[in-house]
C-alpha cells in the first residue's frame, strides 16, 4: 500500500471552504473561482491522500465521509498555523519584534498587570511575551543585562549609566500585621516596631545588595517572595509594609490590620519604566510601556 502524498495549502483551503460554505459552487464564489476549478481541486486532494473526502452520491450537497471528518480537524490546524505564520512574517516585515521580554516589580498590582497583558495579547497576537516578576534591583538588573527589553521598577537610588527612565504611577504602602499581633492594639509609640520581627522583602540582585529599604526593626526576617511575606503576615509572624492593592481584601475581612505607627505612616511606592538607551524598545515593547503608564494613571509617554 502506497503512502499518501503531500497536499498543497491551496488544496486544503479549497477543502475547508467547501465544508464552510456547503457546496462547490458557493466555495467557488467565495474564492472567486469557477465551480469546475473547485471540483478539480478536491479531486486532486483526494487523489493525493488516497481517500474520498466527500460522498457525492444521492445528494446535491457534498457530505463529508468518515475519513473526510477525520481529515477536517487536521486541515483546520494546518490552516491556522499557516495564518499564524503569515501574520508573524507580516509583523516582521513591518519592524515588529518577534518577542518582547518585560520585567515587572512584584509590587505592581496584579489587576493592572492582567489588564495590560490582556490588551497586549489582543493587539500583538504574533509577538511572544516573556514575563519576569522580580523585586527591588532585580528589574533593573534584567534590563542592564539585556535579558528584558523593558522594566517596570520601583524606586531605586541608583545612577544606572545608559538606562532611560520614565515615570509611571504609584501605590500606597502601609504597615500591617495580623489582628492578634502585639502591635495591632491601638496607637503605638514611636519606635514600637523595633522590638518585633519585621518581615522585609530582600533583593536577589547585586545592584542593591546590602541596602535596606524601610527597615525599622532590629529583628528582621528577610524574604525574596512577596507572596510568602503576605502569608506570614496573615499568620501573625511579624509585621511589615505591604502595597494596599494586594491586601485590600485582608483589610476588609480583618485578616490584616493597618498599624497605627507614627514613625511608619503610609508611603507611596513610585514606579518607573526603564530600558537601555542603546536598545530602545520596538513598536510592541513601546506600546506595552505606554499601557503600563495609562493603567497606572499616567496620561502616557512622550
């Protein structure tokens, strides 16, 4: 028994159009071809595959055979892949990046991130996105190293040569603890937090190694994961500052309470977009950076 031949993309497109429109004549009208050309294309496809795709006996409309039904799913997949290939190449010809790598600060609200990435998927369906979630200097490190096209970083007291920055929005940070924590008992005296474990987000990058950010306690537990810090706070293990969007549900439910600390009042955690001056973002990355600005309340980038 001989192996099936290799059909052309045009033959598969004719096959799918016949199925979609319900007849050879309707397929011809949609593809702007004569009905005889459609019939000839299907006959050639059947000859290539060595099977009958349509049952033409006793009906005015072509009906898929069991073999035709099996081939239909594969034909759809091939056509979808071909459409994706054509869209990808068209984007490349227009200067669109094949991939965008973005590093985002762990403090960036997840609702903002979800909104931006959903819009990106709609706007650039052919561009692959590589997402990194990091803390503190980790975002800048990825941009400096060229592993991220753009970064959304928190405030950094660093002079990074060759790095362009643009202001984005901010989120409030507040000191919180579990309701049964000793610090959650009303107004506190200045310095009260120094005697209790403070959970501190630590940096995994060498850019800000050894630097402390908003550390008030002599007793600290250092974590590289904001989610772990959040969970430990709810368990009553220490106190610490958290971005309000992340803990709104906890504050409402009472699983976390805002601490009344005169020396640790609410602060704003400002974000900044960044990219390398010698590797400015392409169209997709530039659009993505603009969306980060818009969703955070900034009118847009210049």
